């Protein structure tokens, strides 16, 4: 295998690994967040854009990414008015490794 073929093979493998959780249309499937009632729907153009909805309302959203320097929060937002839907985004160079979504409840808030 030549150096050029090795680089092409590595690039192809990196693209497959990076796109592993993304569907063919460039969108993540809507899924429950953190095992709770909130739903996340994401798309990946030049950056990742996620719409998060919850019938209870959202208190906070944190999206985490693993980097060589450790885990970082690529999104860390708090909402006072408990909106039912929010949109968050971050650079697509960072893959989401987890999320922490806190939903509102009638007795304060509930962590998911």
C-alpha cells in the first residue's frame, strides 16, 4: 500500500467513525435525553444544531464532549423561564459524548 493509499484509507475510516451516529440525511434521530422525558433532535451542517423539547419545560442543558484534554461542556445553558423548546449548537469538530438535561417540575426542577 502506498502512502497516498494509506492516507485515503485513514481519511475514509475517520469519516466513517465521525459520521457513525449521524443518519444519511445528516440528522440525528430524535431520542430521549438522559433517560428522561426530554427529546433531542439534531442536524449537522457546518455545526451541530439540536432542538430540545420537554412538556415539563427546560431548566438547563449541558452537552459534553471528550477531548484529549478531558471532558468539556460544548453547551452549558440555563433557562429561568422553563421554555418547552430550546435550540443549542456547537462546532461539529466536537462529538457529543453525553448530555445533562434538567427539566422543570411543579416542585422546583427534576434532573434527568
